[in-house]
C-alpha cells in the first residue's frame, strides 16, 4: 500500500474489523434456539461478548501476522535487531481498554442477572413488569406487585398473573416433578406456553443442578435447602433438562425433558393425569431412574459403553434411590 497514508490504512482496517465483528457477533450460530423470555437478554449479552471477542481476535492476530511478514529477518542478515525501549502511553492504552471492557461487561451482566431475578426470583420477566400476587404473613393474598428488576416490588392495580408451581426433587440420578395443586407426579416437566412457571428445587442426596439450555437458565439443587427457578416458555416443543453439577458416577445420564404445550394441550394432559389417579412418589422415582424392561446394565449402557455391567449393578444397588431415604 505504498503511497497511501498510514492514517487512511488504519481507518480502513478499523472499518473492516468493526463490520466483521458486528456481523459475526450477530451471526455466530453458537446458541441453541431461544425458548423463554429470559433467553433474549442472555443472548444479547453473549452476542456483545462475541462481537468484542471477535474484534480483539482480529486486531491481535492481524498485528501478529503483519509483524511476522513485515519484520521478518532478511536473507543473509545476521545482525541483532534494534534495541527498542518500552512505550508507556501504549502500555497504558492496551491495559486500560481491556479493563474498561471487563468492567462494562460486568455491569451489563449483573443488570441482566438482576432482571432475570438473580437477587429476587419472583421479580422476574424483565423488561416488561409482570404482575404477581404475594402471600401475606397470614397466608392470604394481600397485594399485587410488579417486577421492577432492582429494588423492592411496587404495588399495582390489576389481576395477578397465574403462576404454575412445580416441586422438583433431584436425586442420583433422576429428576422427579410433583404438581402440588393436582397431585400429579411425573419424570418429565410439562408446562403451558406463555405462562409463568416457578420450580421449587430440592436435592435428596448431593448437589445437583437443573439446567435448561434453550431457556438460558440454571439453578443449583442443594440438600437441606430449597432453591427456585422462575421462567416463562415462549415456544412449544420438547427441550432437554440436564444436571449441570457433577453428582456421581452416572451424572451424565441424569437428564429428562421439558415439554411445552399449548394451553389447550396442557389442560388435556393435566386432566388425563388427574383422571389416572394419584401417583406414588416412590414409583415415580423408580420410573424416572430406570427405563422400563431394562436391567441396570442395559440402562447404563446407553450412557457409558465401556462401563463394566457388574460394577454398574453393584453401584445402583447401593445408590441413593433407596426408598427409605425419601421424606
């Protein structure tokens, strides 16, 4: 580029790097389908980080490639390279810029964490305030509140949004869902689309984690302590539920699925399960933990091909699926 001023070259390179970073930051295709109201905010943060990361990668790697080509040793040149002193202003700049970026991302990510209910799970569903009913100390619904993202909820007029409560028990190596209002017990999560859902999470034995990749939410399940997840599904379909906390030898097989129904389909499913009669928690745990008509070894073979069947059967015989441990 002889004859072109270096300032023009720098400007053109900056434009190309900026456009490439912006394009890839929005078109990387690395995230699964977004299926909840929380997913959009998380994806925006991820896209921003991908944009910044792509720009930094192009600048750093581009500078390395230019340096390797332009300042390579010429044939026959056996002299030492020139002695170059440090450049204090340049060092301040390339230290300050990453610090500002990290600080900015920290503030932005904390804002999204707060909007999603990180500080108070029932102050959820940002950016739109969602009206929720909360129980007074006497057990009666006393007021209506709206999620404000940060700070205390404020009273509002109107009807409270209907919240579907589901109790989730995590144990080695299964999730078991109980619907308190209907007595339904199931090894899968069934929810209606566009309805607020609150999962009450408990662990029976060790720490587990309830992770919904398509919903961009995850919460630890801790023995002796109840945790919660609040979300609203926006797409009908079937989505994987994965334990994201190493919980034992067969942690990789601890997974189920969430089925998001239309409102009509969910009512049909609920009525069919109610008509079938109350379910027993012990039976549900056994059904969720082992595929019907398969031995322990056959079930474990789905997850670890190299596993010794005898060791698998022996381990399950001493696992925490013992019904005596149930509350």
